[in-house]
C-alpha cells in the first residue's frame, strides 16, 4: 500500500483535478506541502487513475531514469565517456537514488528537472543560441523549485555551472 506521503500527494492530486473540473474548496495544501500542490500531485493523480499506485511509482522511476541519463550526458560532455560511465553507475546504485525511484513523491521529478537544467546549461556551450539554452535552463530550474521547494539548494550549483560554461 501507499505510505503516508504517497497517499497524501495522490489524494491531493485527485482533489486538485476535482476542484479544477467541478469547482469546490481545497484544503490548505500549500501550508504544509514541500512543493507546489498544482505541479506534481495532479500529474501523479493522472497516472494513478490509469495505473494505480504502481503506475505512480513507475512515474517516479521514469523521472529517476531520466535524471540518470541526463547525468551521463552532462558528465560525458564535461569529462568524457569513462567519467560519465562511472558517475552514472555510482549514482544508479546509491541508496537515495533507489529510494526516490521507488516512491511516488515530488523528489524524483524535482531531481529530474535539476538534472535537465544542468544538461541545458552544459549544452549551451559555444552555441550561437546559448542565451536560449540558458533561459530554458532557468525556466526548468524555476519549475524544479516550484515542484520541490528545497531543490533551491541546488540552484547555486547550476548557476556556477552556467558561469563556468559561459567562460
């Protein structure tokens, strides 16, 4: 069965959809959620409606697999294929990665978005349209912060990476 956080987020998502489609009041989710209740919970609720709790957990797994692929691509561009391989293997087998990929919570989506922002920053590189890539990274990072508020702790790292790439 769902543990408390999973159940809360999925229920909140279903309530958000019901409020959007049929009107009505919502509980004060922003007062105690660690992320905006209008981003991850409705997405997870859609998947839950189709695939149940297992589907919502598979969504988190997909986000973690996406973050792993972005880690490989980003590290490969910066340090080469061997560094990317070892970084990805290490990331894939550590406990927090396995934990986040198996539970239907905000964390996996936020980590994927931070990894996507980092990848966009690194892809900007020497491109003529680097400003668009950096702007895309900024928007992605903002969505990550809205998805999970504590993900803002990673903002300085992505910003520093952008400065390094720019120079």
